C-alpha cells in the first residue's frame, strides 16, 4: 500500500513500549505517527489533523472510552478509530462500538495484524461509494447521504457519521426496501474482524438517533434483519 499523502495517526497508550513499537512499525509502513501516553496529553493536540486514532482503553486518568467520546461527540471527527485493549469480552466491544470504535486490537497483538487491519479499514473508508461509478448523493425524503464527502444531512442539518455508520446507511439507502441480515453487514463491513451480530444492533440504534424523525424508516424485520423503507 503506497501512501502518496501519508495518513497521520495518533497512538494513545500509557505503556511507552507499546507506543514506541507502534510508532516505529507504522512509520516503516509510510504512516506519519504521533504517540502520547495519556488521554490528557492527547487532548492537548490538534485532534482534527489526524486521519486515524489508536486508543488504549484502560489508562490512568481519562479512559480511552472517554477520549473516544470526546473525538466523536464533541470534536465531531468521523475518521477511523481503533481501541487497543486487553479487555476482549462482548460487553467491552459493545461499549467500544457504542462510542464509535471501528475495530479492536487485542493485547498482546501481532504488529503485522495491526498494520493489515489499519490498511483494511482505510481501504473500506476510502472505497465506499466511488463517485465515478455511482451517484454522488442519495436523497430520500429529508435525508441526503453525500457519498463523496461521506456526510449525512437530515432536513438540512449535518449529522456526522463514523466510517462504519456510513457504510451501513449507504447499504440500506442504496437498496431501499431490501432486507439485509446481520451476517450480510458483518461480511461486507467487518469482514475478518471478530464481532458479534449485536454489534450491528448497536450501530443501527445509533443511526436511528441520527436520522431523527426518519429513524422509523430504518425498520427491523424480526428474524430477517434490517431495511430502509420509503413511505
């Protein structure tokens, strides 16, 4: 993967050794990397300049979950966000996805796997919706999904989407009335990432909130999956 315009990554982990390992290996792959050992130090940086975040979950002081919440809700940044964690239960993952995570890297990790996952999520983020092969916007009622800019507008008001939220909504709005099962979302979006079907439910719930009064159009078909219905 040749990076003509290097992706700028911020690594936040209270273990200096992990910061150094990730920084060295990711820079060897052509990424531009900053590393800090606390969420508080991360908050001092201009977070808007980063195209991807790698956050430890359990740190002294502010946790990775709280930092992710800051990145997503307060700063409105919709770039890929990974958690680096020794916690790997289903509830831990659901908590992470509920605050906008795109993937989990479990400690101890393989640096080759980390690099592969980062490149995969960047390809998915950049490749979803090629403006040369399809319409650049999908408009249904008061909802407009800008495929090129990866933006959602609801009655003219912008709603920020994470890369995964964008891909789910894109699948549904591009195929109104078609039912997608949870496995289809997992295969198309998460692929080799080990998550459960409840992860899809979490993202659907978040999307319904962002769609406001149009959330009722994102319909659950019990026993089958989800679809986007047009009245």
